[in-house]
């Protein structure tokens, strides 16, 4: 499988091919595919993004993954709704774990002996 990207270059399948899990989101699949091939997920996502609207090009993802577009549309949950593309939502929000841990320990200290927080 080789795809012409329109700029004269061609895309080839990545060496490690991961199977999509039924019901998995496209973002999760791109992340797993990137990590399996020792790539940064945001770099692969940017490579797959359409220059017009920033959505992931499913045809290019299919070539890079070594799968058919129909197989990806069948397995990935958000492709059935969006007809082959999803917008990139930006960086994921990471919870402040230190603050959550501090609040948990404070709740434990306030709890009377023998009760759960």
C-alpha cells in the first residue's frame, strides 16, 4: 500500500502494524500506532492532519497502518459518525496529581478513626 499525498511524496506503511480495537477512538489508535513505531503521537497526528481543516485523513491513516479504510471505519467508533475524519481537539488535560494527593491525605487526616474517607 502506497499513497500519493498530493505534494509529490508517497506514504508507506509503518513497520509495526497495530490492530485497531473495536470501539476505540481514532485518537487512541493513532497514539498506539505512534508508540508502537517509536514516534511521538503528536508528530504522527500532525502528519496525518488535513491542511484544510486539521482533521485526520483516514485514507492516509489506513496506508500508514497497513489496513483498509473500510476496516478502520468498522473498528473505530468515531469514524462511523464523522464519515472518515475527526477534528484534533488539542492537548489532553492532565490532572494535577500533587493537589489531588494532598487533598486525599487531608481527608484521611480529618476522618475519625475507624471510618473510611
